[in-house]
C-alpha cells in the first residue's frame, strides 16, 4: 500500500529547505498546521478531563498566576526563545488563559522579542570565536545558514510563525551579522503569533 505523498511530507524529518536553500512550502505548512492541531487537541482533552473530574477549572492556575504575576510567564518565554533548548512557548497557555488578549499578546511577544534581540547579540559575540561560530551555524546541518543567506530577516519572520527553530535562527542571525534593526522588526511578528494562539487556546477551553 502506497503512502500518500502529503503523509510522508508531514512526518519527514529531512528539513524545510531544498539543496539550493529554497523553503519547501508544502511540508512547512503541513508541519505548522499539524503541530497546532496536536498541541491544542492535547490541551482540549486535558481540560475536558479536568472538568469531568469535577475540579474547579482555573482555581489552581489562577492561584499560580497570582503568585508568579506577569513576570513568570514572561520569563519562561524569554528563556525558551533565548536558548537553544527542547522546550516550546506553547506550554505557557494554561497559565495566561485568564489574561486579556492584549495583555497576553503584548507581554509574551515582548518577552519573545527581547529574547530574539539578546540571542542575536549573543550570536554576534559568538561569531568572533571561530569554534563557536561553526557550532551555531552547523546546528541545523547547514540549513540555518542557507535560510538566512537566502531570505535574510525574512527567515526570522518565517521561524516566528512556524515550527522552525526560532532561537537557533535568531542566534545564527547574529553570527552571520544580519542588521540588528531588521532582526528587531522581523521578531515583532511574534505579536501576531502569540495573539493567534491565545485566541485558539481560550476558544477551546473556555
């Protein structure tokens, strides 16, 4: 039985770029949509179970937010988007569900943009050290370099909206000495991403 090509693309781990550095649009879109559906389906299932057990839906979450304040979620997003670590900013949504759209979008995107700028500056510093420069650029098997060389700051825009590694690309943008102001402007698209995910998450659980 032959597997449809779109199914193969969905689970292909070969990357999002072809040999010439062009984005493979179809698998990138499929991965983005698949991960969005997966994340929110897991959240939806968890909250349905939470409520079916008769627990007060947001009591514990609300208590935690009162203890952490704005700084807790913002710090989490900053660390995840600053460092090259296997964590996702999407783990934060249950902790900000009681916030307004504007508050969630502005606080979380500001933290993400600050992380992008810091990561870019760290990349510039690392770029002065040949050993570390080669390590950062080689993190995605050379694809990060190809992506930035071909698309410039647009690579950051794309990674900010898709499963592409945002922190890796912002750090590599510093190593490859992209314009600081272009990096800052490109990272502002995180406002759109945070706002959209907040709307989807709260629509599913409220």
